[in-house]
C-alpha cells in the first residue's frame, strides 16, 4: 500500500521536529562555561569561587542576588493577591 499524502506530511513534520530538537540540544550543549569570566549584567569579573561552584554562571554574585530579589518581590506580590 503506497503511503498516503497525509502520512508523508506527518513523516516530514516528524523529521523537521527531530532536526529542530537536535538543533536545540546542540545549542544547549554549546552553552560553554563562561569563558570570559565576566558578568553579562554589569561586566565585572565574576568571583573565582563562584565560577568554581558554577562554571556556567554568567552573572556575578551581586547581580545574581539582585535577580533573586526581584524574583522574590514578584513572587511576594503574586502571593498577596
Ligand atoms: Zn554583575
């Protein structure tokens, strides 16, 4: 039985999806440890100790804390409503 047109389309979509997922996974892996060792937020060098604990850190401790604070505030406001 020949493959119907819709089946062909499903197969093609599946292949595209696979390629897309593979591409995404490769992109994830390409996220190397922060090679410059500088904060992407403020540009300061990231503390060596921090890079040792999390080599993929892209922000310094100060900026990381700032981000946490903002997240906490948002969370707090959300809980108040
Ligand atoms: Zn910073």
